[in-house]
C-alpha cells in the first residue's frame, strides 16, 4: 500500500522531454504541466502550473550537455516541488553528468560526483532513479536511496535477435579494463565468450591501444561500453580488433551517447558496422547517421517508476 503520495505525476526539464513524454504515455498519464525557461542573463526560471500537494512526483532530467544548465534546471525543479508540498520527489536521471569525476586521480582534484550527489539531496530529492552510472559506487555518494538501472538487459536482446543461432562466430569485447564487468555480463546474456582490449591512456580523450587479450580472429565482435564521449577509445579499439585481432566485423553498443567533439566523424570513418545507443541522452538531428541505431529506455523507466510508487523491488525488472 502506498502511503506517501496520492498519485503519480511525471514532470520534465528541457534535456530530454521526448523520453519523459514516452514514460508518461507508458504509465497512461499526462505529462505534468510546467515551464522551464532561461532569462537573458542565463538564470533558470521554473513554473509549476498544477498542484502537486501530496503527490508522488518524478522529475525526468538527464544532466547532459549543456550539463550545468540542465543540472540547475533539475535542482530548481526539485526545490519548487518541495516548496509546493509534494509527497515524495524522485529525481529520474537517465544520464548523470559529472559521474566520471568520482575519485581523486591526482593531488588537489575535486570529487565532483559527490558534490553533485549532495546538491541533489540538499535540493530536496527523496530518492534517485538513474541508469548505468559510470561506476556503481557512486550510489554511495548519496544519502538517499538510489535505484540503479542497467542498459545491458536492453541492449543484449537486440544482438540476440540480430545473430540468432549463429553464436559460435560472435564474441563480446570490452574496449578497456574498466568495462570488463559490463562486457562479461553482456557476454553471459548472449551466451558467448569475451575478450579485452588493453590500452594506455596518454592524456584526457586520447588513448593508445596496446594489445587484445583473447582470440577474436574471424569473429563478429560486439564492443560494449557504458558511454561514448569523443569515441576515441571505441574507434581505436575497433581498429585494433580488425587490424591486430583479425575480426570479421565489429559492432558496438553503449548506454549513453554523449558524442561530443569529433565523435560523429570518427564513427563515420571507423570500421564499426553499427552502433547501438539508448536514448538516455537526446540525439540531435545533426548527429543522426545511418550507422547509429537508438533504442528506447522509457518502458524500463516506466516499469521502475510503477514499482517505486507501489513500494516494490526494482531489481526484479532485470532478473533473467
């Protein structure tokens, strides 16, 4: 029995309104009436145009580019709902910016992911629902409950359908050591072996591929990562898999398509046959190319929201 809110209300900021609208549609609800605008000096103004008193409010907002603007929209919207006496406020953040700044890599570095977690909590959020945080330990930065959804169970069925029973020639590859656990889980779902690309990063957004741990010769390879930013790691790994490993073809998939800087040109020019992304980050028209296929996350988020509202476990969504 749900005692903390009389109804569910779904609201959205400006980062990914299409996903919010689809979540609301999946739940059979209208999207909440609100307006988020920016004044000429850059300040964000939020107007909530319906009552939320006692409601179970879910604010859908990816903190993608422009990251700081979308982050402020989220914080101000949470504050507005708190001051409007919402029964419970859940920040639904399909993609969380600053998640890569999760540790001190060198002296005097900030831990920005912790700061962002504190800001969301202090703004008034009662819980967070997100997908594929850069590392799961970020959940510990929050002093409120975090429901952590995974992209692999959405991406894996696409490749199961694509390859069918021809799994003997398929291999999953992690593009770096940091994605080994994700690649292993992906390989288990497909029922195929996996390999690792070992690389050495010289500086930010630049990497040098060293060697491939595993035999990919003659295989159809699926590269698995949590996000693709400038696509340097992904495209270098794909090239090494073909040139050094002797793979037959390379596919790639990731939960978050940040696709900043030269990413699209690199993907166009790469040996990657097809790149599968989830729509946690809205893909602008100029970045939509034939090589990129986008799968929806709204059905999974809608199901998670239903279970949160009913005080049921979210983990059962991904039981196999």
